[in-house]
C-alpha cells in the first residue's frame, strides 16, 4: 500500500508541476483506490479508465 501511495504522490507532483494529466500503469482495484484517495487528498481529480485487467488511473489537474 505504501509503495502504491508513493507512486500516486509522485504522479500528483508531476500533474501539479506540469499542469497536464498523467496516466499510471494498470492496477488492481485496491491499488486504484489507494491512488484515488491520494489524489483526492491533494485536491486533484482522478478517474479509472480501460478494461478490467488493464484498468488504470488518470490524474487530472484540478482545473479540468
């Protein structure tokens, strides 16, 4: 969980720095939930995309 949260925080920092959406690697439902929680805490927006075995999280800047 800690590794996935750290991956999410790194992606959040990238979105905040560049102002562009970032897509992460495919993850299982638990991992996606961890990332969504990290993104929400940071005040950004995230969504899951893709089909079941290859669903992944996309993090968007807050302004989108």
